[in-house]
C-alpha cells in the first residue's frame, strides 16, 4: 500500500529580455518542517518569462515525483508560484491560447494525476527561494555554464521557514486584501470607538494651469451631482463585512500618437490617429510589463484606433481577446480637435473660458461636455465592474476616462482633475468592492517605460 505524502513545490522562471536569456528554479519543501527536500534549476537559452515559468513548474513536479516514486496516487503536491498566468491556466480557470504554452501545460499536467496537484498564487516576496534558483541558472548561462546544485546559495538566501500551510488556491486577483482589510477596519473601529474624522485634507480652490495639456485638462461633473451622487457607498472606518475579491481595473492609457507630444486636443471627434513609432514602442513595453505582472484576466478597450492598437499589443502577449466598450472613448472636443491649447485660446477664447469654468459647457462646435463624459464613463464602469466581478481587467483608454474613474473613486471635486498627471502608456489601478466602495491603488506609473 502506498504511503500518503504531502509536499509543497515552489517554482519560478525568468527571462532577461522577454524573450531573452532565460532560466528556471524549483524547490520541493516538506510542509511539516519547512525544510527543502530537493532543488532544480536550469539555464534554457533564449525564451520568454512564461515559458521559463512553465519549465520551472515541470521541473518542480518531476522532482516531487522522483522523491517519492512509490507514493503513486497517494502523493499530494501543492504548487505555489508568483505567476498568476500559470496558476490560473493550470487550475483550469483561464483558457490557454498561446501555442508555446499549450504543450508545456500538457506536459506539466501529465506528470501527476490532476487530482493530486493544487495551485496557489503567492506574492513574489514569498517565492524568493525559487526566484533565486532561477537567477542562479541565468547567471550560469551568462557565464557559459549550467547551474550546479553544489554551488547554489539559494537556500541560504531564502527566508527561514516554519511549517508551510497548504491552503486551497486563492480565488480572485493576486494581491487582493479584501478580507484582511475588512477585518482590519473592524478591529480599528473597535479599538478607537469612533469613526475617523473627515476632511483632514481639504482641497484648495480650483486653479487652472496657464498651459494645461489638452488631454489632461479634464473637468468632470461637479461634486454632489450626477452619477456619483446617487447611492453613494458608506465610507469611513466602521466595521465592514468580508466582501471578497474586488473587480480590479488596471487603467492603461494608450501610447503616443503624432498629436501627443504637441499637446493637441485629440478626442473622439477628430481624425482617429494611429500610434506613432514611439507609441508602438510604449505599447510593447506596457505589454511586457502587464505580462510580467501576471494578473490581468480580461482586456477591454476604447473603440479608437490608438487604444485598439495598444490593447492588441497586450493581448498578443497574454493570449487574450479584446472587448470594445464605446463608453471608454475620449471626449469629443468639437472644433478644437487637432488644435493646441494656445490655438484654442486665440480662436475661441470666450468658449474656452466658459468650458474651463463649468463641466456642463461643451467645446465649440457641438463637442461633448465633461458632465456628459462623466455620465458615460460612470455607466461604462458600472457595466464592466458587474461583468468582471472578482476579476482583474485591463482597460485601455484615454486621459479623460482614466482621470474621471480615479476622481469618482476618490470622491474628489472636479478641480482635482487638473492636479493629476497622466502620461502616455501610463498605468493606474482602481479596485471596486461589493459594497460600492473603491480603492485607488496606483496612479500614472511609467516605470515600465524607463
């Protein structure tokens, strides 16, 4: 009779270039003691991050099976990886579309019976042992040799372990702390016995910059009216139920067009420009960054060409389809399309002043007011949050929709839009919980472009 055995496999893979020189690492751990039982690492030549991660998984599963060849169906393996892509695909929750991934996933699935293996996403900080092994393998490849177990220091660099729990896989986007946040709020409320004071950081009076960039000068609907006023969620530090995983919207602004560096009004009523060479490069770097995060499960884009091209670059990396939502398009700037802010001031000075003063005023020539944009974007937000509850979605859109989503999430007044910078191909993130509350987690991240 086979003796039941349980082990934990931690695996990782990396590529210095994606694709570039790549390697993987895997460690088999005794869950009772936290001690490593076996290590595996290999330099695999030029490959992508995802290929290297799958290779790490395969090596870890094979090492676990080799340790207990007589266990048979009694062997239970709990895989922990910081690749959301691999975890979700191997768990059967994400479809495998990329041709390079399909044979690797099939190979991994054939090593042990599917019922013997469970998967869990963990933050990269908790996967240091396997990450170190993968980097040792890439370092060895750089030096023209293969990784050797006798020279490895990964176990020494890894944090000390106690026993390793093997919980069921976490559902929802990685990094979500909804349950913990709810418990923390309850504990804080009990400890303090009162709600936190409001208005700690009052905003000063509106101040419109002299030369506001057209795509950054967004003045949505006035606070206290419109879509954000109805059914507003309760806020503060009071106790809250465990709301589960939020819908997490990763907001990617499209890459540059020929109009972007000249700061010309470029909305949905103009020429619908394509990405420039610079913009295409930005889209590729954004795609690489999103793929490395391993969290995005769906992609939704504005219908405008510059967004569709940016979304296509990410979709090609992730093997996902792109859904179009008309509500994510940029403002129609009417007769101002293609003009700089200075040119509009010279030609339509009175109209520009009225537009900056009121979100209900439309640009010259029958454009779209920011009150109308806010209503449209809020409706798109509600559709997307309902459709993708508990999932992480990439929204590829424009300056005004992104700033509007951030402003509404913060409950900030219209003038706050003039105090946000939003660069081409930048990434922002907002999470939406089941009680209607929202959490702004990131704004204007351009680290992937540097």
